[in-house]
């Protein structure tokens, strides 16, 4: 790669539009009264990212997952509206990659959880639905 092309890429990255996080930011509660994995979550806006805090529902994972930075994504390269996010939580004996997006006002969270401590549990995939609360 030549020097001019590298400078152009750096300028483009620096000029990346700030995304509108309003569609995703807020407090969300699981639509299922007896959720399988996540009870609720908070998404706080930051500079082109979200700070995510999760309250777990599974007895095999912590109730308070702590905070993780969620990378946000627009629907396409011309959009300035954040429509989706991805965040990774280290839960000690397992990692959980959460990907979320909003459809008709409902937050859909897809989880990919990898067991890493040898316990008698399978790595798993899940999908849960959340509504916004004040």
C-alpha cells in the first residue's frame, strides 16, 4: 500500500460520521417473564459506541455481568442511524458474544456463549426479545 492511499484511509476513518444511538440507547426488559439467559439490559450512549450492562437470568452465570463496550453499526454506509451492536462479555468460565438489533420497536438479542472452563455445559446459541422501559 502506498503512502497516499494510507493517508486517505486514515482521513476517511477520522471523518466517519457520528451515529445516532437513540434507537438503541435505554433500559430494556425481556418480554419473557421467565427468561432463559438475560433478564434486562442497559445501553448507555458513548462516542460512536454503547456501554452495555446486563442482568443475567441463568443460574449458571452471574446476575450482574458488569459492563462491556458495544460496537455500533448503521444499516448501510450512507446511514447515520445506529441499528445494531455487538458486545463481548467475559463471564469467567464462559464468554458471551451478544449481537442486537431493533425491529418494530423490539430489541432482538442473539447470544453466542462459549464455555471455556471445562464445566458440564455445552456452548450455546440463543435469541431473546426486549421492550424499552423508562
